[in-house]
């Protein structure tokens, strides 16, 4: 039986501490505009009541997609 890898979910603060290139303010801006910038479509943001978590793998997949879209334009 194949075991699925458990996704890494981090709070905004934990994500910013782990990945110093992303500031709290910058992440909050992206999360606030997630419905416009595609983060919601990428399912990179999880909302559990008031808690907001970032799926690390999906977030970086979204970042790569943004980079490819920019290079293609």
C-alpha cells in the first residue's frame, strides 16, 4: 500500500519565519487578495475559522506558476 506524504501546513507567522524572503505583511497581502491572484484556485491557503494556514508545497507551486506566466507574457 502506498502512503501519501502528509502536507506541510504552516501559520502565516511560521511560514514567514521559515522562509525569510516572505514578510508577514507581504503574505497577508497575498492572502487578502487570494481570490484575485489565484492562491485560492491553487488551494494553497486553508481557512479554519479564524486560523489561516499555508500549504507549503502548493504555495511554492503557485509561485512557480506566476513566474512562468510572467516569462510567457
